[in-house]
């Protein structure tokens, strides 16, 4: 493996980690509510702005601003669930009866609303978030990386691991998984499905906002900054298997590495097409994704 | 008899007054000028805001001075989001519903290319404020006038600068738009003529992307002598930061040259910091440039209105509106045909110099060819454009002795 290949692999894995932070939340929402949240990218955007403005305008230390961005995203997620999502499933116990076309319209509307709200209130100008460390270049063998990017990657690994552990072993995580498997069954077993949905939206919003905050020194927050990562997340969720968290993580890392190598060895112009080509191949030959289950409803 | 006459005279006077009413009202009606700009993403809202400010400053100056032949200028603004389909619809709406006498303000090439098709169909004057693509001029539409900059001009300027820097290998990072790709090609064409020995290539980057490292990493092993930025914010800022973090440019080996006029954006330094130090800039405005008195007036009015330093788009936008007002005055009409004829005969000293329109074919058609430009270098982080090193005055060669280069 040459120096450039190591560089590309490291860059691809780091990019994949950031994709994963976004995609996990989207996957969780799909798992429990069977809807695609089209405003997911705007949670990311809100996180990037929250971190940047809290740190720069209020002078709050970056290590405090970072978790605060998570809190802002989680609060937005909770608010979205309570005000916009609950009518979707209130009174229904079966997925088949839920008004999922409503979710498409309302989340798409929320996305446009948030983009334009930020554009008008904060302004159209881009804001670069303060880095967690000022070191602009760190040499690790053949890899040259900014201190912030390296640290952000480490934090992303920790957050992904904690999230996966919480979902697998915590009390609320088990309830979320139960609702995800069978909403009616979970409800009959005494699980508050509405509360589980609210927790998932909070976690999803918090993770997306955290990803935006972590990357704000790299991506420079602007009103439409979340559009592109959201599109990647939709692809990843399908590749990993709708609703599967491990699938989302593996698909994120794989997509990051494929894009990184493909851009150099195939064509940079088509870098963003690689994910779409994979998506089409999966839909043709393995529509359930990497870890999804085949399902059929009559 | 005398009473009858008095009544008749009074009646005639009243009738005449009644007949005059519509004429008086018409004379007082504002002159509507259509404006298409980007006010929301994904286009450049920063540019749109600067153009809007410039047009409003110019409109206020015209109206405060009594308007055009007693009629006020009224701007009717439409948001295109920088999207061709929205631009097309906006121009259609402005012409058919708002009945504007001319269209101006456009600052993005893809949107302008769509908008001029509609203006051409309705034969309504279209003053292109800041869309640089040569393709707009090459259409040869008699309704479209270009007092702003154009790709061939930047191409020639960039090629000349590369030659004077002694570069052997040059790479452009161009955004995937008509503007970016057109400009990258224009630089290539100019280099073939001016400095055929320079090895040149360009890489097209997606303006919506946030990660350009796969395009940058291969440069570390063998960096070019100069990298030319042909992207707009925020993608341009992200690319610059990543080029800097990878130690590629600005560096002792590689110059960073900006062909997109980034340095006077109000958010420039907040977004790039160290990555902007040492950048050479193709500039359409510099406070140390010689300017006509109107330019000074517009700059002061803009600073009073926005508290910001003047910028190139302000002047380009103001000139666009001044040219329309000047053409209406000379044509003594707002009829499209008369206006187009008057615009074609323009000889007007605006904010940047004396503007005339060439009739040569190709990129020169209806173009003000002598748009003044300078080259300057940012030598400190957070440096104002006015404090930067002016290394080339309009029409003068680059003064290499004024250049600063990083130690490594």
C-alpha cells in the first residue's frame, strides 16, 4: 500500500465516521416509525450553527459548546416529534395504518422552513466553527491531518460506540428495539411507544446536531449545509438495511472509503455517483441492504 | 354671452384638466426595473445581498435627484436561488406581470443563461450585472448588455499573472457550473496564447460538496506551482482550508491565486483565517484604485447604509441601474426598442470608468471590454482589502518585489 493509499484509506474512514453519526439517527427513526425524516440534514445544520454561535458569539468554551449543540439538536428533535410527528401515529398501533405520506410532506416542509429561517434570521453568510485544537497539521507517517479532524474522528468513534451500547444494553434502548420490531407487540407488553418515539427523535436530532457541530470547522456552517450529508445518509440507511444501526455504521465506513479511492483512481467527477450506483445495485440484488430483513406485507 | 363664454371656458378647462389627468398620473408613475438575484440557497446569497444593496443605493441616488425625467425608479426583486429554472420563471413574471422596462441584477452565469432566453423572446433589455460566462455574450442577443466582468478577461489576467510568477505547472479548482467550467477553459485558452510553456489542467469540484480531500491529497507528492480558485463561497472556503491543511498552498512552492473575487466578501476571513494569508487576488475593486467621483459617492452611500466596506458587486450593480436610467433619459422613452438602441450607444462614466459596449462578435458582443482590474496580495490574517499589497495596478505588470511567500 503506497503512501497515498494509506492517506486515502484514513481519509475515507474518517469521512465514513462522520457519515455514520448522521446515518444512525436516520436509521433509528426509520426503524421505529418507518418514515424517512427529510429534515434530518437541517438538524445537522442547526447543530453546526449552535456550536459556532454559542462558541463565537457567547464566548463559551468549545468543550462546553459541543455538548450544548447536542442538547439543541435533541430539543429540536423532541419538539419535532411532539408537534409534527405524533399526529402520524397517534391512535394507531399498526404501521400499516400510519399516515406515512404525511411524514414525507411535513418533514420536507420542516426542512425548507429551517433552511429559510436560518437564512433570514442569522443571514446567508458562512460561519466557520472554532476548532477543538488549533494545530493545523499533524504528521502520522504518510498521513497529514489537521488536529481538529483527528480529534473529531476520535470523538465520533466514542459517540458511535456509546450510542450502540445504549441501544443494545440500556433499558430505553431495549424498549426502542422492541418498538422497532413490533409496535403493537411492544405496546401490548406495556411499553410506551410514544415515549420511545420521542426518545428516538431526540437521539437522532442530537446525533445529527453533534455531527454538524463536530464538523463545523471543516464544513463552514451555512443554511444549506445539511442537504448533502442528508442525501448521503439516505443512501447509507438503504445500503445498511433500513433501521439497522450496525448496518448504517458499516455502510458509512464503506461508502467513505469507496468514495475516497474512487475519486482518485476512477474519477473525482463521479465521486458522489458511487453511492448512487451502489444503491441501485443493492436495490436490484439485495433490497434488504446489508443487515436488513426481508419483509413482505399482505 | 359673456356668461356663456365663461361657462364654456370653464368647461373646456375642466375637460382639458380631466384629459390631462391620466397623462399626469402616467408621468408620475414609477419606472419599474426587474431584478433577479439569489436571496436563498443554493445560489450565492452573499452575492445576491451585495447586488441588492448596490441597486438600492443607486435607486435612492437617482430618486433623491428627482428620478428619471420626473419618474421614480422602482425595483421589483425576484429570488432565483441561483437556479436556471427559477431565473427563467422570474424573468417571465417580471416582464409579463410586473411590466418592467428592463431586467438587471443577475450575478450567476447559469441563471443568466436561462434568463436571457426569456428577455430575448420578449425583446426586453437585460443588463447582466455579474454573470461572467462568455457563453452569455456569444449568444449575440441584442437585448443583453454586459457592463460587468467576463471570463475571457479573467482568463487573460490569470494567464498573464501565471507567466509573471514564472509558474511551470498550474491547476485550477473550478466549481461545476457554467461560470466555473467556462472560466477554467478560458484560462486554458489564454495560457495557450500568452504562455504556451505552462502545463495547465483543471479539476471540477461539486459546489455542494464539503470534502475536497480526494482531489487535494494527490497534490501533496507533487504540488503545482500555482493553484487557481474558481469557486464561490462557501465551497471555496472549504477547499481553501483543506488545501492549506494539507500543506499544498499557499506554500513556499505553490501560489494560491483567487480568480473569483473572494477577498471582499464580508465573511471571508472568518471562514479561512491562515488559509487566506499569502493569497493573490484578481480584484475588480481595490480602495487604492483610481475611481470616478460617482464611484466615491456610491461607496460612501453604501457604507452609510450597511456599515460595510464597499465591494466590487456594489459598483457593478449600481452601474447596471445607472446605465438603464441613462438610456431612458437619452431615448426619452421606456419602450424596449428605443431603450435597446440607446443602451447600444452608451458612453457613460459610471462608478468604475467610462462604459461603452463593443459590437464585436463572440465574448466581446455588447460587452464593456475595459473593465478595470488589479492584482493584490493578502499578507496578514484579517487584513482589509485596502491594507493589502497592491501588486498590479490596472493595465500594469505585476510587481514581484511586493510579493510575500510563506517560508515553507
